[in-house]
């Protein structure tokens, strides 16, 4: 397995200059709506409603059952199913009568009866995405990296026109492949016509790309070196889909986590005096607010089309957070390294104690 290096070691001895330049901090508990998963088992991590079904594969990976994204995966809730031949899937979705599947597109007979999680690592150094439509399977993309090393991020655009792949991961060095510094888009209408046309957009260290009305919104990671130590930080940009270089800066020093369907608000993460904190950015104002109450940044996040809120998957519960009443912090302050000690960090947080919500029960 490839070595995964999480770049957080040196961060404990430094914070960023923008932390110091914000003169006042006020941290308040965010309002929450908490839902036990027994009521809403799963929500699709965006906002498509019931027009997209999620597919769950069996252990062999040779069949899938499909549910609505807000329904518990029980027998009575099955909407559709699919049997595979010499293919193995780790999951997928169904959108407008077309199946989009992830896994291994072509499996030889000797591996048909082996569970997908037990396939030999040395033989399966790839992950494939394909469609099944009108009785025909069509390979869309194959990435030369094992699922056990990295699961390539993919999503459907807000208008359901494009399938988007974004292989680069921010903040983690997973021995990046040459294909990682690109955004890949596929026109789903053309795919239904049997045409696989790849729009491969070069974008160095770009990650978590969303498409809205022919505009791409994405995070971009940068590396700077000081005192022979490398540091990373992220900015958030938007650009026309046909010209990735015509960028508009939306926020500095902020990792992009998610975005609302209208593109007006961005869920992000920022480092502040030794802590990683979740934030919500008002894109028009280019200002943000901290989301305080739990370690939200450690959990899976999504935007709920049902609740119209950002949400976090805490295992047994979904936690939906209300949008802030105000956005007091400037998102356009340039990045600069300032060297602080652990004692400086502790002193800051002794002065600014973060309240916490009650543990989930």
C-alpha cells in the first residue's frame, strides 16, 4: 500500500498571520438540528432530491440494490436492482434511467466468486467508473490507483449535466499521480448517446470541484517554504468552465469542504492557533463565521436538500447546523507564516474558551 503522509506535524508550532490581524474574536455556539439515523438513514451528500438513487453492492460486488437517498436501506424500500456479469462494483447511483457504477469494469472468471474487498491488491491497481444504459456497459474512466490507497472524488453537477472527477486531495500527500492535477468532466447527455468525451482541465493541486451554470468552484492548495520547512494552505476560486485560468478569488486561507446549491455559501475549514475549525463563508460578502460546538471538521459533511442546511454525519446521528446571523471575519487576508509557540496557542484558547454542545445520545 502506498504511504500516506498527513501534513500536520509542523503546524503545532505555528499559526498564520491573519489570526493576529483579526483584532477581536467572538465564538458562539451554532444552533443545531439533530436527527437520529433511525429516522433518516442516509442523505445524498448534495441536493438532488429523489431523482437520483444510491446503489449498494453485495459483498461479491456482482449485484446492487438501489434506494432513494433519504430512505433506510431495507427490503421494502428497494426501488431498483442490477446484476453484473464479469464486473464488480463497490457502489454507484442511478440517474434518469442510467446507472453510474464504480469498481472494476472487467473481471476474469477466476475472481468472480471472490468478495470485492478480498481481491488481490497486486492485481487490482485501478478503479473504474462505467455506465449501464439501454442494456449496454460503457467505460467512462479508469484511474491507476487502488481503492485501498485513495478513493477518487466524483460528483454530478448541480444541473445533472456532467459527471466530475477530482483526484487531488488537499492536506494529504498520497503520492500524487500525474492524473491528479486535472479536473475531468463528462457530458452525461453524450454518454447516453454512446459518446464518451473527456474534458480534461489542467489545474495544479486543485481539489473538490463543483460545477454550477458552466462555472467551476474549487479549492487550490499552495506550498510555501520557510526555514527549510514546507507549509500548505488553500484558497478558493471560481472560473468559467471553458477557461480555468480566468479565476476569481473567493477566499484565502480556507479549505473548501462543501457548497450550497446556489453557490452563495461555502463550508470550509481553517487553522486558528493550533486548532482546526469549521467555518461558513458568505461568498458575496467574502466574509465568514466560525461554526462552534463540536469537532465538525472531523466528520463527513454534506448539504441537505431536505433541511436546506449544511450537515455532518456523526455515525449514529445527522447534525444540521443553522446559518450564522452575521459573518464578521474577512476572508481576503493574505497568507503569511508567523511562528508561535505551543504556549502562545494555549494562551489564546485560555482566553477564548470554546463552548461545546452536549454529547449525542
